[in-house]
C-alpha cells in the first residue's frame, strides 16, 4: 500500500502517514462514531483556522466526544503536522473517534475517545487546470441522509449515500454528483456545497447540508460584492434552470459547475459571478484576518505531549 | 490501549488483535465505505455460517466492493481466525473496505479494496444472567437512516443515529434504544431487530431494517411452533401495547424486552413464547443443518495466502 507524503499526530507522537493506523475495533471505524474537520494550508498559511477549530469543537460536543485538547493546543498540533510534513500547500485533518471500551462493553460512555490529526498534500475536487471546463454533475435519486437521522452540521463520515450517488453518476456518464432530499430539492455533493445564480440572485441550501466554511466564505465574499445569498431549499428545477452554478469545498474552493445531467448550465462556460468569486477566493488567502502563518504558531511545548 | 484476546486476518497474515490496524486514510474509515458481517461460534461450531457469508457477498456486490475471496476461502480464513484465537465461543467479523486510491484520487473506482477478518470473545447485548430481567429500551425520536439514503439490507457501519439514540435513552434512564422511521413505526436498535407478540400474533418490521440472520432464525423457529410472523411496519403504539416483545441479534440470540419507556411490557416478565424461542434458539446450536464444526473446515492451504 502507498501513502501520500505527510505527518500524522497519534497517541502523542508525530509519525509518517504510513504509520498512522487505528485499531479495526475502534468505534470510529466499526460504528463511524467520529467527527472531523479539514482546514487547508495555502502557501504556508492556514485559511480560516479559527472557524474550522470552532466547528470541530462544536461537532465533538454535540455527539459527546472529548477531543482532549483545547483550541490553542489544537492549533499547535496542526501546525506541527504541517511543519513536519514540509508541505507549503496542505490538507490538514483533525479527527476524534469514540475509541474502544477498555471493558469491551457495547456502551459508548465507557469508551476512551481518540484524537488524530494529519497533514497531507492539498486535495482537489477539480484540479485548477480543469477549472475553465468546470465540474460536470448528475442529480442522483439517492437521497442524502436526513437531518432527523444524522445531524449534517456535525461533520461526519456517513458517506455511503454520497459514494453510491457517485456510482449512479458514473453509470450515467457524469464524473460527480449531487444528492437530493427526496422532496424535490438538491442538497450537497461528496464534500461540497452548492450555489445557484439566476438573474443576479444567489441561492444555497441551508437544511440537510454541512455548513461549510468555504460556503460561509462564499456568502461573505458575495456580500462584499453587494449580493446577499438566500439560504433556503433549492429546487432541482431551479438548479437546472440557473444561469450559473458553483460548488464550494475546502478541497478546491469555489468550483464552477458547467454541466448537469449532461445539459449545459447557462451557456456551458464559467459564469461571470463565479469567475469573480474564484478570483476573490484565492486572493483572500493573504488576508490577515482570515489566514494564519503556519510558522507564527508556537511549537509544541513537548513533541510527545 | 487494551485489546480483547483474538486473532485477525489482514494483508494475508494472521495477527493478534493488537496488531489489527487500518490506515486512517482508508475510505472504510474516512467515508464509512465498507460492509461487514458477523457470525458467531458457540461451543466450537459456527451458527448459520452459509447465511452470513451469502449476505456478506451480496452486500459487497451491492455497494461494488470486491472481497477478493470466494465462499470456501472465506470459510477457511474465518475458521483459521477462530482456531488461532483459541475461543470456543466467538464473535467472528468479516469486513471489506473501499481501501485507498494509489493515486490519491477521490474516485472510489480507483481504490484497492481491503479484506479483514477477526475472531474475538463472544459479545452480548444482554448477558445470560440478565435474561430473566430482560432488556429495557426507550423509543427514540432519533430516526434510523432511511433506505432511500443507505440500503439497510447492506450491513453497514452508519451508526451515528443509533449511538445518538443510545445517548437519548441514557438521558431518559434506559440502557438501550429502538429508533423510529419518522412515520410512527419502530424499526431497529443498535445491532438488533425487534418482534412484538399480541394475542398470539407476531409482527416484525421488514423495511428500514437489516434482515438479520437471527431475525430469520426466529421466523423459522416460530414457523416450527406453528406461528407465522407477519413482516410489516410495526407501529409504536403496537409495540407499547404488546403482550411480549423480543429482540434478535447475533450478539445474544433471542432477547426478551421487558420495559419500554419505563413501562412494563405485558406483566413485565419474560413472555411464554419468548421463553420457548430462547430455549429453541440455543438448542438449535447443535442442529447439523444450521451449524458447522470449526475443526471440520479445512486449514488454509498456506497460512499466508
């Protein structure tokens, strides 16, 4: 098995990715009982690190997981993973799993929770050289797991619906997918939120979706452009009839969507508002209020704390 | 970290449970993109091994995972795990995960699927010495993930709804839980199916649930007693008003449920039909047509094949 170059933090130690392994008995695996967050580093700077750590801590608390580290300690661990990885651009994941009960009971309250972090090369939903062509998606009949079952605002690994949606899209000739809510609305795709633009108005779903930090960033950048995004259910027909569609994700930022179910969105090229947002999004990676230099974060007091 | 005594099979080798670890990058973990099955061994005999292997192979095929072993090879691997573990009574799990893409793409079709098996001590939802007292459950407002999102007949690790349901039950003083479908019906609990008995008629949910092998066994044992279980949606009120309720699971067989939301089921004691089934279930563990002696399964042609 091959591993991407990078550094992980587990059990108080920094290890190469090839050694970052969890027990097959960890409930984070056997019950997908875990939460996580992913922040990216671009040209040596974390992007909106505080927002990611804030959401991670809120997610953990909602599903009653103890991270075992406060926000400052988390920053130091993540920065140290990035430094040791040597990556200028990185995808930095923090995870807390339920762990295992030392008595081997079935009771999650008995488990010793487990924190893991790692930094690997930056990942893309759509590589920059494909950006002009844009993302092609299918709308799948597979429904996203409902909020009444699993709270989507708690970032989680319940992805079988998204993966089966991907296979559904592949079968229909599309390389990516968006799932629906079973009531005529689209919700989200594998790792991204969705925005539709029509006659200057912008809509993005708000229920049944992760409240992505890139989604938030897009909403804030739109506001700077004088456009207030409407956060409400987005109909399938509304999406198909949009002038412009874009996706947002930590794995690639603002991403134009140019084909849906093999039909062009608008004239099939990246829209003007999307282009403006893509540019602003990447320019924002030097804003002092949104970024933190990896090297400005203090070293860990002890490497093996 | 402590590990239960047992033996795992990974990467063609048999290893102690402490060494049975998967990469944190495996999509079986990061996307819960995996399927599994659990068969038990009781007094040195597998119980309904063929049914478990059949379901495991069907599950893998439905979500497009390649186990990499046929049924005979699977039997041999599982038997070897049990023999090496030394357990007379064991909980034997077989797993296939999506694995990781060697190019680190996000495309599940690129991944190299991964097979894992292990044998650990037999696990109980309710220990035999607690059987007379029975299982106490709460009916949670947390909804089970709908079949339109994730096919529940493909045994999967999407358990955050069940775990959050457990915490909901704990908060209300109940040690276990059953989830609902959001339309007034109960579906399943963490690792068990449910049956309700009223005036000699037996009902068990059929949609939105795993088609458990112990559930099937209970249906077949009931048939031997001249009772045909109705497989249809089971209303919450129907469950509360039942004369007898029982759960079925590989982790403990037929399990009497004696309290629901702190109210007794019937007179609060194990019901007569439930008692008959519990006895028949354990007696059935010597039936030649339902059991396979671990030592009757041939050794692996090569330990490290």
